[in-house]
């Protein structure tokens, strides 16, 4: 039983190492392509189109994936997220802000409006029209009563067409007016940002599967054959098991319960990662954050937990500030683990296990191709899955070792009693 457990631990260690390699590459691709910034552009563009449908008109600039002209909403969203008020890069630069609060969004739109007034070439005519509509157009009331007031206004206009203007003014004066963008953000901001978070998670999942496919078919990684080699070679098995603890520690730095740790740091305003934060949780929010689960492996799970907490989900500033803090925590952990990843790979090489084949086209042998497909499926589970599996197996090993030792001692005692019984019977 212990030998079989060691085989599984060795195999899981290999899968974790490969998954961590994919994780580092995916994070590098995310940073290189600015996936978070592009995802926020998508979210703001959708927000603008929800508020002002004409924002879907063609704007200025090209989207590369897929190739097409940007909409006015996308052009305006890009201008917002590259504005020097929300990002340290020059205006119009390649990299964009990764998070934005509703008050920041309104402020930047107003600054853009001032810039456009001085220089109309800053954005296209379509984007300028969208910007003007968002800031200039207004509707009666707030998000709580807008629909009711609009229905009331329409009904009074239908019944008293001769006095429609007077009645509309009266309703506006009674209820007040709010900017179209302010009203729209109250209604749509949280919904759109939740969809953006889901979309980013799916994008990262896609790149993870793509990396798994490259390792499996491009480098001919056959997980079935790897398991057989580990099971049949005691030397390889012992080296992998010996390195499992070190690998688990490295994985802990990279991915281990990142979401829970980020929530813990965020609940402590004096923590190292919170020194530069512009947001400080209230005492009630800190108390809620301290009741976090301890097994949230990533930022996405932590955000979902925040959304489910009544004391936390209603505060947009807290949600946005946590997004920024958790993104920074991800980058810091990956920055620490990336140099050490080479050492782990060296340890794997020292184990005498040949993991990678030669780079080339997928094998035509159905058996090898099947093993590579299994590798794709296993690596698609992600590094957090293999990290948790290795942690649970490592915790299980002492119990099994003690059980095996007890069984061996009991067997030796029985063996020692057998000759005595034989002598007694002979006598």
C-alpha cells in the first residue's frame, strides 16, 4: 500500500510541476497581451452600450482578435483606461488600468470631455457623440424610480398631450434629474463587472488548455507511460517522493490558497501589501473578511465569496480595491516562484525521469496519442487541483506509514509466536 502511495505521490508531483510551468507561462502571456486591461475594455464598452445603445457605432482603431473596427464604446473605453488619471503609462499607451471604480470612471469621462472640447481629434466623432450623450443627457430620478417616473410621464403625456411639456418639467422638478452615465452605472456597473470577471477566468482557462495541449502533443508528454515508469523504477520513485515536500513548498508560494491569503492581507490595513492602498475596510467589513474560508485557491473564488457576503458585496470601492490587491498578490507570488521553478525542474531532471520527448508533430501511434490525450485532460485540471492533491496525499502518508508499520510489527509478533506454538505442540 505504501509503495502504491509513493507511486501516486511521484506522479502527482510531475503533474504539479508541469501545471506550474503552464501557470507561469499563462501569467506571462496575460501580462504580455495585457489580458486584464483588454478584458476591462470589453466590460466598459458593454457598460456604455447598455447605457447608450448608439455607442455600438463604428469608432476609430482596430481590434486584432478578431480583426475589425472598434466600436465607439470600445474606443471610449480604451481612452478611459489609458488616461493618465488611472494608469501610470502614457496616455494612449499599450497597457491599461486593470481596475476602476465608478467614481473614477465618471471623473475620467469628465476629463476626457474637457480634452475633447479643446482638441476634437482626441477621439472619433462617434466616440465624441457617445461621450457627450453619457455626460450631457439626463433622466428623471435615480435608478430606484426611473422606470416608474418614465411610465408616469408617458401616461400623462398620452392623456394630456396639450400639456405634455409642462407635465414633464413638473415631474423633473419634483424628482430631480441625474446624468445618464450616473444612472446607468448604478444599474449596470456591478452586473457588467461580474460578467467581465467570468470572461477573464474563461480566457485564462483557454490559455491553460492551450499550454496543456502544447506540452502533451508538441513535446510528446505521455502521462500513462510516465506513471508506468514511476511505478516500475524504485530509484525514480524515491527521488520524486524525496522532492515532493520541496515541490509542495514552491507550489504554496505560487498558488496555495492565494484567494484566502489575499483576503487575510486585505483585512489587515497595516499589512505589507496594503501600505499603498487608498482604501481601508471598515471595522464591520474587517470582521466579515476575517470569517473567510481557508481554501480559496485563487482571486476568482475570493471575489465570488465577497459577492455572497451582504456586508461586503454592496461596497463597490471595497470590491475594486480587492481586485487590485489580489492582482498584485498574484504577480508578487509568481515573481517569487518563477526563478525557483528552474531549480524544481533541475530536481526533476536529477530524478532520471524522461518527461519530455523531442519537439515535433503529434505521434501517429494510437497508444501514444491516447496517452498524450490523457495528459491534456489531466493538465487541464490546473495547478491548484494538483497542489491540493499532493497536499492531501502528503498528509495521508504518515497515517498509512504508521498502519503499515503496525501491520509489520503484528506480523513479526505472529511469526515469533508460531515456533513457540510448534514446540509446545511437539512437547
